[in-house]
């Protein structure tokens, strides 16, 4: 019997300390300490909670957990918000070159994303062209929100950024929308991880709101957009958005009704919602075809091995199968076909090429 290939659509990877150029630490943009115990930025420090943050250890982790391939997104710390243009350009170029090298050296194991900064649209367009044409990267990673050149926080799906999506549409890219920097946007005390546990979900919901009411699924039909962490608030907040749209039409002149995007074939959500009730709502709203496996490894809010939580990579999907929220075919598709559809759309040759690369090693 042919082995069922399992693809993780939401993974992260840190460079080893010696791979990070000196200017990143000198300017306090981002670095990892020599002992590989912490990742750091100016005024910020976070523990490296698992050795699989790094490449060799990641490969061992994937082997141990029967994960055949992973989509490596950019690091959230490298969106480049509030950096000067020159520093932003160099920092993002380093991230993209690093991801491109990982993909080139391990095409059977990794499909890697690249990041651009919407505050500088022309520069973003140049970097998209470079990453697609020269580096062979096909997953565009964008933050839910960014700081523009006036210091104003904006949602990424603002009309000013439409040239970015026009170019992504031309290249038929997969897009990943991921939240970060909530503590810089919202004037609340940074306490008990509230910005990761609560506000990240609100950021995803806000981005989805503007993606849908701006009609981008139809305006840019060749891009396939995935919202991280199940876009959780996007699922439970649908009724309120519909109520608001219908109740105050004066606030939505020229916009598209929220219902139009529900279950759209080019909108995806990952599985990382942490409980089966939230997963069931995601299925009821969108169907299973629009759900991809997302482990968010190796972050502690991802699905990692944990005795305290009785957790392991893929647990939430196993539970939804056990509780008859999904069937075996849907389970297999979330681990495989759906991720391929997000990555490549209707390009069956590209899907086959990737599966062939994976099968060489499995």
C-alpha cells in the first residue's frame, strides 16, 4: 500500500546563530545567542523552547513525528515594522535568502515562504519579483497589520496595497496571513501573554474582514490565501459582521457582503484552533476542503510533544476524527491534498512534482 504523505502547512525555522549577519545584531533587529537558548531583539527576549527551531533538529523532529514535508513561513519577528527602509530591506532579504537556501538544499522536506513589507509598496514589488523569479519561492508571507511610513497601523488588505496583490495574482502565489506586533498596536499592558492568546485571533479576524468586504477573493482569483491559527475570530464573528453590514449600509458603500467569502475555494484556514468545538465551527462555516494542517511548530502555542497537555503533533485532527467531526478521507485531505491545493491551486504538475520529490525519500 502506498504510504500516505503528511504535509505540515505551518512551520517555522530559526537560523543558527552563526548564520545571522552581524548587522542584524549590531542594529538589534534580530539574533540568537551563541548557546541557542534565546532569540532576541531590541528590548525583547524569548526562550528557544525546542531544539527543532533549528534545521538539523527540525529534520529529526519531522522524522520522529512522521511528517514528510513542511511549509516554512517567515519569522514573525522579521516583518520589518518600524525599521528604516534600508535596514528593513536588508533584514527581509536575509530572511528570504535563508528560506530559499533551506528549500533549495532540502526540496523534498521544505517549501519555504518569503516576506515583504507593505509600507514600501515599490520595494515590496521588487522583492516579490526577486523571490519568485530568482529564488523560486511561491508562498508570500504577510502580516495581518503593518506600520506605514507615517507611523499609522494599517490592515494589510488596505486598498493602497493592491499592487502587491495584483503581482501575487500574476504569479499565482499562495499567501499566508499571520498576526504579530499586537502589543505595539494596542495600548494595553503586556501581561499574561494576552497579545498571543487573545489579540492575535482578533488580528486574524480583522484581516479576514477587510479581505472579504474588499472583494479580494474575486478581484484576485489566482491567489489562495490562508489565515493562520484557524482565523478563529473570523469563524465565530461572522454573524456580527453580517448584522453590521446589513444594519449600517452607509458604512459599507461599495463593499462586498461578508457572506460572499464563506467557504470560498481560495480562502484557507489552518487546523491550529486547539479544541474540537472550535474546529467543528470552522468545518461548519467553510467545509473541510478549505482547511489545511498547521502545527505552528516549534512554538509552544503550536502542536508539540507535551506530557502536561497530553499533546503531540496532529492531536487536534486525530480528535476530530475520533469524534466524527470529519471522516477518514477528509482527515487525509487536510494532511495532504488541501495543502497542495493552497500551495499550487489548479497546477497539477506542480503538485505532482512536489509529491515526487517527497516520495524519493519516504
